[in-house]
C-alpha cells in the first residue's frame, strides 16, 4: 500500500514540476509532500496506537476521521491546541447546557465536549459539507450523535434562536469572528460565554 501511494505521490509531484520551474510549482509540490508525510505518519500512529486520542482533555475519544484543518496526528496524540487544555477543563466543570461550535470542522471539539459533558446539547456548525460529514461520522463513532446537531453556516438570527440556558460559543472561523460575534446585531450573545480563536 505504501509503495503504491509513494508512486502515486511521486507521479503527482513530477506532474506539478513539469515544464519551466517556478516558485508556485515548487510550493505546490512541497505542500503535496508535506500532506503525504503527515498522512504517512498518521497511518503509522494509528497502526501502533489505534485511532483513539491518547492524552489531553478528550483522551479516549475515538478519532477515525481525517482532520478538516491541519494534521490528524496532534489530535490523536492529544497535543492539539494544548494551551487550551486548562480552559477546556474549566468549561467541562462549568456544566453548560449548550455548546455552539462555530467552525466545527470535523468535530474534534464538538464531539469532545459532547463526550465530556453528557448533559449538554452540542451544536456543530461548519460551512463545508465534507467537514459536516466527518463530524457526523465522528459523533457516531463516539456514541453521541443524538446530542450533536450538525448544520451549515451560522447567521446572527441563529444565535437569537439557539442561545438558551447556560451556553458556550466556541468560534474559529478564520478571521470572520468579529463580524459574526456582534452583540449589537445579535443581543443574545451577551448571555453566552465565548471562546474565540485569536489570529
């Protein structure tokens, strides 16, 4: 399998570099090789340790899907965004009724919170259909599909309808957070706690 994959990647790299050399082609080839290496390491890690998260706040979570953003390996090892570990523990202890994960990707946080907070309803929101499908698979693999509501993009009106009880909003939407998380347009945001990715 690896030899076949190696030949496929080699052919793709040679195709990318065909013709006159330029920086764009080189960057594309290096990006492809980095993804191949990450996938190779991920398969080795799963072969050795299985597809469960090994440490961190979501230790034991089944993780049989690819990461939508970034590499799968840090998630499997339990070091993904490690600086958030203490914050995640505070969130779990706070006992939220609802978690709204905006930009949920494949569901690492949405499913992780559903596992750690069995009394919470989790809403996973992402604009990418492939990410939503991966999130559904991840929720099913962990037995929390009934408590993880998966849908597309979030608008201001959605907050007005969805924020209720003790609510946490986790938001990572690549710089669009300022526009979306506007309490002048969505006043219910004032009743929720926010954990926002800062770029």
